[in-house]
């Protein structure tokens, strides 16, 4: 099949907004779902979380980070180009209820994917406290969108160029000062951030949901590559997740599994081919 | 049948068995006694008129042979290659009582390949349009069979397939060297040419649910196949370098990982591989590992050679290609290095005891026989549960303890009206031809239902 690219632009360095025409997906997508994309006929199937959609226009938005070969191919696409595979919505949606007060933490591409979650939680009557975290101010995006769906938006940057200077370890203190105790914490972002936040909230007893991002192939519960250990049990992120309780995950195992294909995919990127000119 | 020599074929992914030349086919066909009451037919789950098509070969009228087979089997080039014939049609052949039975599967393959070589495919007589709409979930052998039968009967048929290619296990599981993918594509294109609409990248239950489809379609057939791989539930199974057979084979077959980096999906090329299991899936994984350049591939199986569930032909092929069989061996632990990669496997020796419920002698561990073997990869090929997606997203569907959809054996009907199911989603891992047999039964039942309902 062929899916038309409506928009692909770098919104902050190395992060791309990616809008694709896929009416069947747009019709049924929910917060927390993901899609699987293949950039061209020789391409790999890679999962991307959904960050927004327009049901009338039949389009779906993701934010992706250029890390390796497949995302580099995506980053070269222009509006009007087509890609051969765009399938979804996959995975279980994030559970949306009136929990009371919810902390939504987003970093990296997760700022995008947690946005529809925050919006749905707000619509469900929650007090929504959004925390956006980045290394520096120039890596933040969609702040205005968060203001519309949050009771309060907190910004943390490593270098202090915007919002609070520091890291996610300061979130409990930040919330305490604002007099906020979340009934639920949801984290979308890079693996390291989700792990760190789970470690921070565990001693506090804050229930924490993370949106896991293992390597995937089919995304339909067939191949088993997306398995992870949750509460000592084997779970499959594409059909049992990708949302799981962050306090139950075997993070060490998870981090190791995500690196399975680094020797093939990542290491070659680090070697320059200049030598071949001599 | 002529084959590529083992030393040639371990270096390529081309088909191993080369097929009959026409002279051999006619000679083989001439051995058929044309029994008045043939037993062979009864062994075929789709009831092919076996003496009928064999007679056509003897008479040199291959085109009529094709027509005969296609009356009941839309995928002869596939069945002729992967059916466990020795357990089915050929087991029942009377000639087999005294010598070798007729090579029915090979003749079927010959006829199908002959037709393809002619370049023009006969289209069967189509019934007038009924105006009834049927949706099919999954383009595996079960779904494709139902589509074929119902389009010929005049219904409007749409297949929804989750992956980007059709064929199910035929595409992602069974390797190129046993079933070339161009043959699967050819058979799928044939069904499409009859007017079946096919949507790939469409996950029923997610993109749209069965209940949403029921608003638009008069009947639904679920052929969503096998799903989540089983693991042994021993320590170390989530180490890097440990794969389910489905992952390993999907990377190689569907995603063409054996041509990485021309294709983007990587596949590991380890040097010492353990494949755990003894069925067709295990043989396919072991033979794939050999072709990917492994120095040593061990097939680790807890019973003895006689109990291996794989087809004997495939066991022999694997042996010829250098797969080492560690029989009566049970893995108990996978041991990793400090970076989380598998480096060793701890096993126990087994001995055979009394027959168990499956009628096979039960393997019993020999106390204290533990030993450790170095491996840098393990492929777990011990089976799958039915695909969980449709059961998870279709309320009211009766599901068995093992996770499969429950159907009536006579009709393929599920516990919910207007929904039928068949193939691996009902049986658990079974065979191509049994999935097709289920498809035929369901198609007949759907047809009857649609024509009675006005
Ligand atoms: C449910 C889910 C949702 C995701 N959502 C997003 C998103 O919204 N935006 C985004 O930028 N990324 C997302 N990812 C991660 C994204 O899929 C990977 O970054 C992408 O596959 C990398 O492909 P590559 O070829 O560019 O890089 P590669 O060269 O393949 O790998 C670069 C790094 O990414 C890891 N990786 C490789 N393949 C995968 C894979 N299939 N899944 C996960 N990690 C992989 C590798 O371990 C390696 O460290 C998500 C992953 C999952 C499972
Ligand atoms: C490696 C391997 C080797 C084998 N070798 C042999 C052999 O030699 N001989 C033999 O007879 N049998 C063999 N088998 C078994 C045989 O392939 C299966 O029994 C048969 O393919 C089952 O057919 P099916 O149509 O039920 O399902 P499948 O072939 O599994 O097809 C199901 C299809 O449905 C799709 N699907 C799943 N869920 C959804 C959804 N929600 N929406 C849309 N689509 C969906 C899947 O992507 C897939 O394409 C082998 C199996 C494997 C794995
Ligand atoms: S379909 Fe299979 S069982 Fe039937 S005749 Fe052909 S090879 Fe034999
Ligand atoms: S049983 Fe054997 S000999 Fe008799 S008709 Fe069938 S194939 Fe021919
Ligand atoms: S991605 Fe294959 S089972 Fe989850």
C-alpha cells in the first residue's frame, strides 16, 4: 500500500514532526497507541508512538528522533512522498479515567506522545500537571499545546536556559512546593528517563506508568522480540503494553535487550568512511 | 526428486528440491493403479481427486490435471511442497503397502509448476454475483482458501492482513529454500485476480474491530493464525542472542535479513547456535542458521530421533546439511556474560520412560547429568499459542483454555453469529493443509448461511 506524507519537518534539532495520511488509523487511534512504519521497500518495520491526529482529515502525527538507518530514511522524506507501510493503531491505549491529579512527564519524542494522553486526562476531569524535560531550551516543543490541556506546566532543562535548572530528580520537590501530590504518574520518553523516574517515584509510593519501547517487528503478538519482564512475568509490549507499571519492570534486562542490534546498526554509524578515500 | 547437493545448498537460500522433469512425472504417475475405491483421497484434508489428476499426467494432458486439483485446492504449488504427505494422502496409497507409495505431493507440485511455467493461469467458472459481503481476517492459507471458495461462489470478498505481505506463515515462517516466496506471491495474486480485495497493514481488532466490520459485512472468517511464541520458562531466556523461532525466521524471510545491509532489518550471524525443539519450525531454524554461516548448529531435543515431530524428509535434509542433533537433552538454564549476551547453555541428559498421553515415550531427566555447552545464540522453537489479538478485542467469542477460538468442527462457526474461524487460531500450531481444510468447511457453511438468509 502507499501512504502519503503530509508533513515531515525538523521541529527541534534531531526531532521531526511526521504527519501521514492514514484514514483507517486516524479513525480509531487512541492516546498511548503506536504505529509501525516502513520507510521504503527495503526498510525495517519500526514503531513510533502517536502524538496527535485529525480524524476528519484522516491524518496521524508522530514525533521521531533520528537515531539510526530507518529514522534517517524517514528524515529524508518530503511532503507528497509515500511510504509503503503505516499500520496501526497498535498496543493497548493508555488507561484514561478520573484519577484526580495526574503528573504527565515527557522527554524527547515523549513530549509528543504524552500530549494526547494529557489532553484525554484533562477531558476526563483530572487535574493535569505536565512536566517537559530537555537538555536545553532549544530542544523543547509544543509548550503552547500543553498549556491548553494542563492545569500547570513545569519545564526542566539541564542547563537552566528555560524553567527549572536540573533534572527529573527534582520533580518531587518541585511538586511539593506547589502543593501537588499526584495520584498517578505517567512517563513517556527515552528508556533512561522512564527508568530514572520509576526509581524516583518508587520510594514515594507514586504509582507510575511508563510507555515501553523495546525492539519490535510485527507488533501483533507473533514474533516475541518485544518481550520484557514485568513483575517477574514475561510480557509482550506490543499486545500486553506498551504501558506497564514502572516499578515492576526489570530495567537492567530491558536496557540490555534494546542494544541487541547495536553491533549491526549503530556501530557502523560511528566509523567514518574517510579512510576509503586514501 | 533431484535436490541441490548439501555442499552447494548450505551456501544459498535457493530451493533445495528441484522438482520433477516431465518424463519422471509421467513415469511416476504411471505407477498409480487408478483404484476404483481410492484410499489416497481420504488421506487428503481437502479431498483432492488424486487418481483423477494423476490420470491426466499419464495422458500428458497436464492442463486438465491442473483443473482437477483446483476444484478443491487453490494452492497446489504450496501443498505439493510442504504437506506432510507421508502422514496423509501417501500413507493411504495402496501401492505403499508393498513398496514406495505414489509420490502424490511431488506430482501435485509438478502440475502446479507446469501451469506457472505456461504463463497463463486458468480462471475457474464464476457464479453470478450474490451481493453478499464477506470479510476475512488474515491472508494465511486458511483465509486465502476461504476467499478463493467464496469469490467463485459469487460473494464479494475482502481480506484484511496485518503484515505488509500476504501468505501468513508461508511468507514469514517457512524459509525460501523450502518454499520460494515467488510461489506464495503467485498464488496470492491468483486469488486477487479472481476479484478478491486485499488490504495489507490492517490489523483487525485494532485498525477496526470485528464488531465494526460486522456492520459492513454479512459474515466474517477469522484466520489469524498462531501468535505468541512459547518459551521454556527457564532462567536466561531474555538474554540477548536468544530468539523465538518466529522472530528469527521473520527477520530472515519476511524482512529479508539474510540480505542485510541491502535490506535494513539485521539478523544475527552467530557461530555456535542451539535450536531448541524438534518440529518443522526447529528444522527450518537450524537450516537457516547453517545458511547464515554458523560454524556449528545443534538441534537440542528432549526425546529421541523417532519422536521428532518434523517431517522425516526435513530431518534428513538437516542432517545432510550438517546440523548436529543433541537428542535426549533438556536445556535447564541459559547463562549470560556480563553484558547480557548468552554464552552457555546448561542441559540435562534424558532417558525415555513409559508412553505419555501423546502416545510417545516420556522423557525423564537423568539425575545429576548436568553439563554446560558454549553457545552464542539460541533459537527457541517449541511452539506458539494462538494469536491473542482477535480473542482480546472481540467480546463474547468463546475461547479455549489454550487461547484458541472455539468452533464447531462441522461448520467452523464460532460461538457468535456471523463469525467463523479456522486454521491455527483454532487448532494451535497445525499444518497448511489442515488450515485449508478448515477454510473449505467454513466457506461452505458461510455460503449456505448467506444463501438461506434473505
Ligand atoms: C512502542 C514504541 C514506540 C516508540 N515511539 C517512538 C517515537 O514516538 N519516536 C521515536 O523517535 N522513537 C520511538 N520509538 C523508538 C523507535 O522505534 C526507534 O528509535 C527506531 O526503531 C530506531 O530505528 P533506526 O533504524 O533509526 O535506528 P537503529 O539503527 O535501528 O537503532 C538505534 C537505536 O534504537 C534502538 N532500536 C532499534 N530498533 C528498534 C525498534 N524497532 N524499536 C525500538 N528501539 C529500537 C536500538 O537498540 C538502538 O539503540 C518507539 C519504540 C516503541 C517500541
Ligand atoms: C517455520 C514453520 C514451518 C512450518 N512448516 C510446515 C510444513 O512444512 N508443512 C505444513 O503443513 N505446515 C507447516 N507449518 C505450519 C503451517 O504453516 C501453519 O499451520 C499454517 O500456516 C496455518 O495457517 P493459518 O492460515 O491458520 O495461519 P497463518 O499462516 O499464521 O496466517 C495468519 C495470517 O493472519 C494475519 N493476522 C493475524 N492477526 C491478524 C489481525 N488481527 N488482523 C489481520 N491479520 C491478522 C497474520 O499476519 C498472518 O498473515 C510451519 C509453520 C512454521 C512457523
Ligand atoms: S493437498 Fe496435501 S494431502 Fe492433499 S493430495 Fe496434496 S499433498 Fe496430499
Ligand atoms: S491409492 Fe495410490 S494407487 Fe490407488 S488411486 Fe490413490 S494414488 Fe493411485
Ligand atoms: S513485536 Fe512481535 S510480538 Fe511484539
